C-alpha cells in the first residue's frame, strides 16, 4: 500500500482528500501543520506529498524547498486556490522549487485521482 502525506490547513478539504485516498487503497497521513507534515515525510518515506501552498505557519513553498534540499525522493503535488495573487503564480513557483505536478483549487475528485495516478501508480 503506497503512503501519501497530505498537508493542508483547510480541515474540510484535508479530511475529504484523506477519505477519498483511503477509499482508493492508499495509506494517508494528514495534517494542517507544515512542520508536522515534514515530520510525517521524514519518518514515513511516502510515495507522494500533497501540499497546499498558502498556510499560516509554514507555507507549501517552504515545505517543497525543504524536502528537495534534504534530498528526499518522493513525488510532490502542490495545490493552491490562490491568495493575494492568482493560484497560477503560486503553482508556477511551486514547479520551480521542485513540485512534480500542480493542481489549482477547487478541483474535482477525478482530477485529483488522475494527478496522483500520473505521479505514483504503476
């Protein structure tokens, strides 16, 4: 069973994604805290990290940068609904820092599952 770590400060979205992915047979560790997410990644060596970009304590761009600087080898899917600027700008920055794929919010379940399958399903 492939592991996925989900980091998103939106409780409802995080729980929906966790439920959806567990239903698809993945083992999911989910948190709204970027530091806890980094800990999950370090301790569990997931196949995939899904991270929101805009979060209060540690933003997704920082998380992506830290994961890549540590040389941790996993796929990263960055998601964002935007903020002060459009989501596409944040997602472009995420690509530049090493995200393997980006997905703007809101997204449909099928879009998320396709992105995941493109990244980690053999």
